C-alpha cells in the first residue's frame, strides 16, 4: 500500500509524465496491476521507456488471456455439450482464435526482449493471471437455488401450478366434479376413440417456452383432436371459472397413411410460459432470470414432481416430462417424439408389472 501511495504521489507531481501521451497510456494500463517500485526514480525511468515495451506487453497479456479463456470455454463446452457440438465449435470460433494466437506468438518470439524488459519492471504477470482467474470464477459460478429454502421462483411456480390447477382438475371430488380419468373415459365413449394412457401429460421444456399449439413443434406428427369436458369452479371471486384439457392425436413418424393415430391428453406447464414472457421484457430481474433460467425450470420440475408423487389423489393421474427442447444444432426437438418415447416407457413398465403379478 505504501508503494502504491508513493506511485500516485509521483504521478500527480510529475507534469512531464502528464504531458507525455506514452506515459499516460502506461499509467492507465497499470492502474489495475501490482507494482514493486523501490523509489520514484524507477517510475521516472519507466515513463521514458520506448513505447514498444508497452505494445508488446499488451500483446503478451492478450495472448495469455485468450489462451486461458479458450481453455475455460473448452471445459464448459465439454461439460455441457456432446462431441458433435464440440467438434463444430473447434472448427469455427476456437480455430479462428487459435490462428490469431499463433500470429501474436510469432511476433512475441521475434521481439521477446521488449516483453521481457517490461515484465521485469512490473509484477504484471501475476496481476493478469489473477484477473483471468477472477473471470473464470465469474463464468463458472452457479446459483445455489437450494440455499434459498423455497423462496426461488421455480418452487413458487410449482406450488401455484399444483394448488391452483392440477389439484383441481386431476382428482375427482365428493361433489359432481369429475377427475381427469373419468373425463377421459367419457370422451372415449362419446367419440369412439381410445386414449393410450389415462393420464395428463404435462410438458416441462428446459427453455420454458411452450407454443400455443403443440403441433407447431411436432413437425407434422401431431395435431389437436378434441377437448375434454370443462371443469367449472368458483375461484377467488371468479364465478364459474372454466378449465379444460386438450386431446391430441400423434401419427408415429408423421405417417398419416399407414399408421393409426395415438391419442393422448397433453399440454405445457403454463407457469413456464408466463416466466418465459417475463424474461423477454426489461425488468430489473430480467438479467438474473436469463442467466439462471435452466436452474429455475429444473427446480420447478423437481418440486412439482415431489408434490404430485406425495399426493395419493394426484399420483398416477399426471405424467411430467422434463426435456431439452433444443437439440445440439439449435433446432427444435420434436415434442411428439418426446411424448411417444415416454408413452412407450409407461407401457413397457405396465407390462412388466403385469407379468410380475
């Protein structure tokens, strides 16, 4: 600290260095670095150094910074993507960065003495490494939602969706209100169709976006067929509020000629769409939501699944499907295929249970 104060005092008293644009650049560049000056005469000599010292030192820091950043990016991509995406990244952005790094390295090798002289004057290397490590920490820092103890918006949305919707439409009540299973049985009798599974499929996409019609993300595999009968409730001062669910028919592989449609009851989790729409606007919480939306959606799914599994009236009547709705190339995943995969898992599980009994 004493050395740093001595440096600031020397800078403010030295009019020659203030007038010199070269020393001004040096002073600006070194503001965030750690210095090891023994006296003001050493600073005076640095102000008179050749500008090439500064230029090649900056190139050196750039090379070091780019090298570590590329290593960090590689680590993050390896952890979060598959081999195909990694190869694509290596052949584009990172390969261009490597080319620039090779060019800078050649220049530094030729004029190494300038970099060496500069680093001997300052402990700037340690400063650069510290700065880069700080950036690495910021990039890899994750929000610990569990430490909030249920105050996160993912948990709150799950409770709201469960008590404000699923708890109302899934189980039957002691009055005339029917549950989702009874409504499916009625629609089968009326429409002479067969629903594959007596459950409500609730989609939980990792991006939080659900389109108005699931047909939009099915590549022509599925379309809306009919709605189940309405559920009418008086809620929070609203008389005769209606709830209903949609029946979709899915054509495996999109083949409408040779394949019979498979009927299922499916919809997206509506709180996630509200959350997605909130992220599109410039609120003071928008940045933090955009940064941690995957964690929030995952927490929503985990809490909602916990609530349903622990409720005998709801478990077995609802099937939650959490999935990544974008593939490794950035394309939309076929939601009809996602539903069919889960449907086959359920049927296989049911047949196994029947065999065991």
